[in-house]
């Protein structure tokens, strides 16, 4: 027996056999693709339906506002309806609808008027709402045209500062003077209360003006303007203030009067 006959050969361990990965079913992949395509199609259909419904609803409201104010179809009217149109139509109620008429003639000036309808419900016989209101806003230039007499508008202007109106202008050879006034509302009229007077950079309060001149600040300023005479009679003004750099006038709306010829004519003050 030789040495080689007594040795035992040691073999390396056998390598494990890799299990093949299962092949994804072609049917499952096809179903997944079809499901994705269906979701995309449904989303597109809902988007298109929402867009069409919104356009129709906005057009209906805009036409109603044009009819109420007897304005032409060329006038710009913007309608804002928050939320989903389809959902609100299914419920039969719109939470809020705002319609803005731009540059609506109001007396000597133009103004933007926003009509708000809260809890709007459309029925076979027409429509109804929980509350109707409106707000008119004027820029400083529009307020100047409305409140300053025509013969003074070339040299006198109105600006806004906080909640006040500042009336001033340049007069050759005269002191640089501006008057600060706070808007006030009473009996349907827009008036102002003197707050301060500034002459060549020096400011006097209303109390100081009264002490030095004896003039009553409450009686100082232009005559109150009857707001009701500048808008249709179915609009009832109830508040005036300066907000967001504009003169803002708030109204309640008499819906029944808005559907009559008399209610569409300018109103009056007591």
C-alpha cells in the first residue's frame, strides 16, 4: 500500500443552486395598467365636468347681475364660487357666490361693486338665498371724482391713510395744506369728521384747530353725500370705511325691489 492510497481527497463544498425569480404574471401587469388608465380617465372626466359646470354657473350668475343692473353684455363681470360646483349642485345649495361688476357708473365716478349671495339655492321657479349683500369700493382717484366738486378736482385730491381720507392739493403762492378726515355714515349719507390739519409739515389735531380758530371740527368739511342717490334703490347702504387702501361702502340688498322698475331707479335719503 502506498502513501497515496491512504489519503482521502477533500472536495470543495457544492455551490447552492440559485432559485429562479418568479416571473411576474402578464395578466396582473395588464390589470394594473388598465386600472391606472381608468383612474386617469375618470380624473379627466371629473375635471372636464367641473370646468363645464363652473362655466355654466358663472355665466348664469353674471347674466342675472347684468339684468338686475341693466348693464350690457360687454361690461366685465367676474363671478367667484368657492368649492366644487358639482358637489354643491348635487346638494342643491351654493355656500357663497360673489359677483363683481367693474367700473360701474355711480354718480360722478365709477366704482367696483361686488354682490354676495350666501346660501344660494337654485329652484325651478328661480333662486333664493339666505342673505344678500353688496360692497362698493373706490380708489383714491374714484373717491376724488365722487366727493370733490368738479371745479375743484384739478387742484384738490383725496388720498387714503389707514382709516382716514387725506384731502390736499397744491395752490400757487399758498401754504402746503392737507386735511385728514375720518369717513362717517349717517341716515344714508357719507360724511367726514375732521381729524387733523397739516400746514407746511406742522400737524394740528381737531382739538387744537378748534382751540386756535374756534371752528367746530364736526361742522368742517364738505356737505354729506347721499349714497342712495348714486345707486339703484334696492341697495341700502349701512356702513362706510377705508379698508385695504380703498373707500368701502357696504349695502344690504332688497331682492323684491331689485325685480321692479322702481327699485332699479336711484334711491333717496330721508
